[in-house]
C-alpha cells in the first residue's frame, strides 16, 4: 500500500498548564506522496501568535484511510 501524507492545520489552546487540541482543524485537499513535499508546503505558512492562549500547528500526517 502506498503511503500518502496530508497537510493539517489545527488549533490548540493553552489551559494554563499544557497545550490541548481544541477539536478544530483544516486539511489541505491535496495528498502528498512524499513527506518532504508535504513539509515543504507546510513551511510556506507564516504564523502570527497574537493571543498567548491559542496557536496553530501545521503538521504533515500519514493518511491512514483504508479506502485508498
């Protein structure tokens, strides 16, 4: 089975102790066959953290769907 990767942007909140996933995310609708290409695209995002209690994470994750 061919591995593919997805670019995911997720929102995280700081609860005073640790960062927790808020449940909100966006997924780029193009699959990447190489992790390096996905990471290259992820590095093109510019992030501005103006609220110390929220941040975005840009990650490349392996697509584990079984229907491919």
